[in-house]
């Protein structure tokens, strides 16, 4: 049976919205997702007015206890489709989420978040070493929105697609414009 992998934030979960809420709460800002429409870099401070790199990094201390559990999915119906696929295929979720408040609670919230959408993962992995994880798990395909991850995973036997975002336009890897296209790939194998 083929094995597939998926990143979560920026692919399934709207990390941007959650993080903007944190920035607004902590620094008294009024950022909205429209402010990110022209985001061309991974970092937020290069796009958002009056935000420094230090503030951006410090904000991770203030994510809140249930940050990961409360993130909204981009597409509810896509979650339903992935739930169905997860019953028939081995789908691994590999994320390098900030271990806040603790690594254990971040991992627990990630599992529960998937469970909430009736997704039965073959595994959930919290690691900065995504290429090694893809290799160890023998994944055929992966999808990620981070250019560095995509490029490094593509140096392994796993084929990694880049999820189309304004901030990863320079990535040369094969681009997926809608999560439904990746769902079709899994379905078709
Ligand atoms: Mg991501």
C-alpha cells in the first residue's frame, strides 16, 4: 500500500489567522488576513507594518494553551474527503509546529484536531527533520508550503509538491493549487 504524507499548517490548517490573532492580542494590533495578501516571504515582519522580527519570534511564547486545537481548517469539505481517504490509505501528518505549550500537548492537540475531522492518520510526527521522517516512513508523496522543506524532501525518494501560497512563489517544485488536487492524487494511486 502506498504511503502519503501531509504538512498541516498552511496546507490544511489556517495558521495565519491563528497567528494574527496572537499578534493582535499581544501587541494590540489590528492585522487581518488581507494584510497578508502580498506576503512574499516566510516571515511575517517583512509584510506586516510595525512588526519587528523580535516581536514575531516572541509571539510564539504567547500562542496560548489550546492554540493548535483551535486552528480553523481552510476547507471543511476537503477534511471530509481526507477522512475518507485515511480509512483506505496510509496518510502520515508531519509537522514542525512550535512545541508550545509543550511538545506533548502540541502533539496531542494535533492528533485531536485530526480526530475531530474523523481523520485516522497512519501517524502524526512532530519534527524539524521532515526529509528524514519522509525517508524513514517510506513516503511516496508529500505536500508542504515551506520552500526549504519542499526542496529538502525532494532530495529524498519522496516526491514533494508545493502548496501554492504567495510566500513560496519562487519554489520550483511541482505546484498544487488546490488541496483537492492532492486528494485526487492519493485517490488515483
Ligand atoms: Mg506548513
